[in-house]
């Protein structure tokens, strides 16, 4: 019986429990000996094939399927499993799983969606395994499983005090049928979830272990860099690689599409030889400069063509009857993602299959694209995930993976393609540039009776979030967008669209509150009351949760009670979470200086308090830094900033104190990797207004005249 | 190509490289010491920081020919067991997000604390200002340097 439970049955049962999740132990086969040691731990090289395994000596191995780029998923996913498993966290080993779409779902890092997607599955995985361990113990003692308790990796028979460790029970438990409808823990009994748990990779990071794609190597591997067109809109006309080919360490120079790849024995040799290429380019598509974009923005803003995203009531009538109309334009520049680890990927295309290794936020699409390019089935391709030295959306793109595979297929050798910082910054993908025009109509009591937004973007798709606040709170509303198609490639950037829309909208609402003679916090609360009691049309946000973070941020920051510092307010809903922020600005040498930011976050259940705080702080620093300092401009299709000497990223001295608070409501977790970023720019711009009387409507703020004042 | 005998982490490594090869790439490509990271290649981010005779330098622009008999320490050799006070503090404060910049941050902090074991908050900021952390872990970096200073 027990020993005949086949692997297939086991999978079938667990599938129904976990909703497709392949939970379970790493049961090699029924005849496997008591040791169910994980392959990677024992070093035998067997395949990964489940979320968790338990060895006879009590090591619990939990596989983390999602790409880790600093969002700390490699710690928080296993915490969720271990919580329900009642594991001893000190005995848990976490391993990064390779891409395996048969065994894992959604191996993607993006959209702040990993924990919300997997929360129930992971809990069920842990709880089911725990239940099986308890049953195995009860059977051995010939008692009922209700008389047994699992805790810290040990099952205890309460009456007799007998104990068996998970390691001693693992093989037996494996043979049992997986129970259905296991009970999940009450949150008041959580021992790990919501606590501070340190990053499981700390030691490896602090001692310089090879973790990242750029660190990967294998015998016989070649190094390559690719010269791509230096400007968007150009194509390769000719290349003379004679000089480059004769340089030391250079194995080959190959041309494919618009690329010239220099292949050699070391990074430096390749970098040097690349400079010896003689290249000619010709115009292929429109060649655009930032000045063209400004003109395009103006034309499209005033043009009569736009896609209507949302329309409520009668805006024209509302604006005609208005006592006051407020109108303002906001603009944000292109930004490169600039993860600290530049793009890279290893590829080895062989006759019998393809090996890919490296950092990707979307390994599934990277493999699919590679299969398409090479015309081979996906199951001929393996993809091993390394740690990602940041992503920010750049590694949602698959270009750098496919390109490595294409090069390997041409040179028929294992190769790691490395991007320089310049390649990354000047030839990659960007956050799109956008200009917004907002208009608000107030009646004579200062109520917002009309609201208009037109967003014009360069390859931005829809630069609005038409069903977000303040939609639902205004009777007459029109939201439109216009997109200009450009040869400059764009991609999602941490908190796509909202990373600049939120700044513009929250700063504009501050202008409206001022015109209405209302306190900015009260103004928002009034609108939310309307959206709550009698919403206009469909809305995506929950007014109560937004009110909750507004009140928490106002309380923690002492909103409106401070005399010596200028405060600015902002609140935003994104990735199903809610964040309100108060920024505090002081004048220093006649220039505004951000002193402190308070953040109140409602992301439902917080998994790891340490990681969660990091995400909030990191998102705010990201939002503040880019709003304040960063921009990328184009001249004749070429990026004018290509490395950190010309492109400013926020550094230590520019970072204010930050206080992160969380709403403790026990709701199922919602996103956290992104939602703290969007509100920051608005809170800071509004505080700068309080301090200086000057509205900043364009990013980066540092280019505004309030920062150009001569200091004393 | 020239042959170099390099004193790194208390060992002697022999390797061949062109004289202008930055130490960074010799460490990474020739010697497999990949803990030292490439971030910009122009001394602008600090990811590649190592110690040469105890001083923090940017290895991405430091030619191998200039190393001579100097003693080089990389993140792999900062301590035998990963328990240098700075590494301990980094763990206790749980600093890393993506972690890519952290080797450079740790090496910068370790060299700094040797010259200034009890720094003020402002001195810490000045010392660490040259190291970019794209993930924005600056608060914890600052806190960890402070904590490390109590352990040294
Ligand atoms: S890689 Fe050397 S300072 Fe950036
Ligand atoms: S932790 Fe990611 S760059 Fe610093």
C-alpha cells in the first residue's frame, strides 16, 4: 500500500490540493532508500523536481522558482512554506530552481506579483507536507494524528512525549497519500511570517561567491561583446574588422543583423578589439532628438486625435459651468534602468540542444523566443537562472538572451555575451518619456466637478491608469492618451507608467486642493468618501484601504502640526497595494533639501519585515533619485548620457531619513516590490512647493530654478 | 602579453595579461575571483573596489602592470570565514538587496574603518558616497558601517 503510492498518484493528488502546484518531497522513486537527500545537496547531479525535500538528516531544501533580483523572494517564498511546514528555519536550505514550466508556475519577476500569486499555494504546500509527516509519526506510534503536534521540525506525541524528527519520518511520509483540504494556520500563530528574517544569500553575497550571470563561466567558454548601432534609427552599412581580428585574444568577429560581435578569450581583449572596428551606419528609420520629442509632445497634446480611455458624465458642461479651472502640464524624461549588473547571458547552442544561463526576469519568454529564433522545440533548451544584479524591468526584455543564443549558433561555441555600461545605457530600453496635461473644474464651493487628463507618450502605450483614483470620485471626467511611435525602444520600468504618472497626478491634485482652499489630505479624503459611498463608474481601487494609509501617514508624520518644516503629501494605488507618503523639506543654503519621508503601506500581510522595509526604502530611494537627478536625452538618435559620469544616480548623501509603517490588517498579501516608488516624486514636489512657493512640474527636479539659486 | 606574479589574498598567483589590462578583469577572467564586480569601468560606481596595500582602489581602471609586489585583497580574502567585522555587520543589518554592489561597499567600508575606526555619521557618508547602490540600500549601508565601527 504505502510503498505502492506511485509518483503519478502523488502528483495528481497534490495537484488538486495545490491548484497545479507540484509540492511534495523529492521522492526519487518508491524504492528510494530512507534518505531523500536532495540532489543538489548531495552533489549527485539529479534533477530538481519539486518545491521542497527533506533529507534523513533533517535538512529541508526549499526551491525558490522565481528570479531573485533583490526583492528577496528567495527568502520570503521559503518562509511561507516553512511557516506551514513548522520547519526549523535554521535547517532550511534554499536553492534557486531552474526554469521548469512543468513544475512551477509563473517563474517571472515583475508586476510585484510573486507573493500574491503564490501565497496560498506555498502555504498549502507546507501544510500538506506537515500533515503527512504527522500522519507518518502517528502511524509509527499507532496513535491518532490528532494526538500529535508538529513543531520546529519534530513531531511529538503529546501524551507520551515521544518525538520523531522530520528527517526520520520523511521517507514514510512520502508513501502516504497526500491529504486534501489541509488546514492553514491562523495568523496569530505565525512564527516566521511578519518577522525579521535575514536574506538567505547574505553569506554568499558578503564573501563574493559567484552568484550573478556575469560571474558564470565554464571550460571552453568564449567572451563576446556586441557593437550595436550607436543611434536609434540607424542600421549597419559596412564593417571592416581586419584590425580587430588581428588583436590578441580575438577569436572571431561576426556580423549578424545590425550587430557586430567581437569574440575572444577575455573581456578586456574583447573590449579593446571592439574599439578597432571600423563601422559605417546609414539611416533606416526616423532619427529623433529630444528637441523633436518636445515638439511632438506639443503637437499631439493640442491635436484632435486621441484614444479615449475613460469618459464619465459631461466634462464640457462641467468646465463651462466651473467657478475655477486649473490647468497644468507635467513632463518626465526617458530613463535607462541601469541595474548595477549590466546585461549578460551565457549561451551554448549545440546540435542536440541549447544551454542558457544567466539573469532574466522572464526566463519562460526568453526560452520561447530563443526556440523561435533557432527553430527548435522549447524542450531542447535548458535555462538556468543566476541571481540578478538588479532588474527594474530591463530584464523583462529577452533581447540580450536571444542575441547570445544567436551568436553561439553562429560561432558554434559556448559564449557569454557581456554588455558594457555604455551598451546598457545608450543602446538598451528605456522608461518612456511622457507629457501630461491635467485640467480640473471647481464649483464655487471648491468641489472638483470636472477632471481631464491627456497623456502623450513616446512608445508609452497607454500612459494613464484610467480606473485609478481620482476616477470614481468625479462626476465628469475624461481620460485620453496619444502615443508616438519612435525607433527608441522602451520597456516597463519599476512601477511601469505609475512611476511618473503618480508624480504628475499627485502634484496636480495638490494644485487643485490649493485652488479649492482645502488641506491636501482632507481634499483627498473627501474625494475618497465620494468614491466609497457613491462611485462614478467602475474603479479598481478600494477607497477604504486608501483612506487607511492616508490616515496612517498623516498620523505618523504629524501632518499639519509642524511649524519648522514644509510637508508634502501623496498617495497612490499600484500593484494592488496602497502607499501614502509625507515628504519633509527644509531650505539649506537657499535650496530645498529633503529631510525625511514617512511612508504608510498597505500591502496586506507582510511576509518578511526586513525584506518588506527594504522594498519600501529601496522604492522610495529609487523614486526620489530618479525624480530629482536622472534623465536621458537624445541627439540625432543617440543617447547623450552613457555612463555614471554623465548620468546621475542618487548617492548616499542625498538620501533622507525614511520611516516605513505598515497597516496590520491580515489581508492576503498584495504587491510590494514597486508600490512605494510611485508616490515619492509627488510628495517631494508638493513639499518643495510648501517650502518655496514654486511648483515643479518637470523631472528631473534638479534642473528647476529652485535648485539653481546661488547658495550663500 | 606579460607574465605577472600577483600577491592576492595572501597567495601568489601567476598569470599572463597585457599590461594595460585592468586588475578587475585579471581577477575575474584570469583568476576566477569574481566577487569583485564590474559596474561602470570608469571609476564612477565603486562596484570594483579592492584593497591595494590596504587602500581602497577602483580595480576597473587600475592596470595590472601597476600592481607590482603590492598586496591585493579582494572580497574573497577580506576574512577567512566571511566574519570580518564589516561582513558581520552587513549580515546583522541585512543590507543586501540584489547584492551586486555590496562587495564594493564592504571593501570601501573596511578600508575606511581602518583609517577611521570611530567615524561620525557625516564621515561615513563622505566615505561611502562614491559607491552607487542602484537598489537604494543606502540606509542600511550607513547603519552597517556604524555597527561595524563598534566591532573593530
Ligand atoms: S566598475 Fe569600477 S568604479 Fe564602477
Ligand atoms: S544591493 Fe543592488 S545595487 Fe546595491
